[in-house]
């Protein structure tokens, strides 16, 4: 149940969220001495062969043993532990704990063992992240599971200009007579001569007089 690295060695550093430590209201209501005792206990819990639980070589230490281990008197230790317990800083196995935390307590841990709820949750998250990383990452973020709707013909930011179709019918007339984008008149395009050409030119001249440029919105 020890926390080991890939090389088979126990983790050697504790991730401490300093702002959380200073901003935890129940902990801040405890005395300076009680907070100092708690941080020492956290280091023992982290180095335990069952991380997060106050076990020394797999066994819970007595108050006398813990006092000797931390350099305190047994009486002072009991007083400070009582202060931490009153503020609900730690939990003990065999008592009522949050459901998610209860699921993280390994089998075989005896009742009455102190443990840190935060450390158990952090370890469970780290184990999950490590397992996801070993299997290729978080399954919910796997690229094969992400669906992106892409239009079948996406022009992009700078779409390519398409050439205008050259298949205009010779019988197609402009929307407005005299437009600069209009095809040439049929008479001029087909080279009509004589009376027929004069009649067409006269028709176009009459049309321009009936629809001056100002009325057709041409500047």
C-alpha cells in the first residue's frame, strides 16, 4: 500500500497548497502550536506505507510513541490533538466520514487510525491521472471521441476566387440596358448592316432616352 514511483521508490515530496493551508477557516481557528503539530503529522501520513493514514511501519502509534517521534510531551500532544479533533481537522477510521472518502479507505486498515481527507482525495486524483496517462490520456478527451462538424465545402478565411462562367447564351440580355457589365448588343455583336442595324441602333437610343442614367441609379 506504499506510494511508489516507477522506479520502485517511495514519493519524497508533499504537494502543499500554501493558500489553502492559510485560508482553511477551521484550521485557522486552531492555535499556532496545534497547526504546527498538524503539519508534522501530515508529513508522517505522507511517508506512511498507506499514504494519508497515520501509520508507522503499518501500525498506528500510541500517544507516547507519537510524542517521542515529534519531540513533544505526551500531555501536550493529547491537548493539541484534542484541539484539532474539535475543529474536525482530521478523521479516524471506523467513524462517519463523507461517502467519497469512505470509498478510498483500503481494506485492512484498523479502526481508530487518524487520516487526512484531503490527502486521500489528492492521492486518488493523482492515481487516476497517472492511469489515464499510461493508457493514452483522459478517455473523454481522446481525439477519436471528439466529433467536429465540418461543412462539406468549407471556403475557409480566404476562399479561392472562382472564374466566371464563359457559357453565356448569345440571347441573354442585361438586366438594365446600358450597364457597363452588359454584353454587347446583338446587332453590334453579330455585325448586322443596313436597315436592320439602323433599326436596332434607333431602338437602343430611344431606350436610353426613356431611362436616363440618373433614374437607373448609375452614378
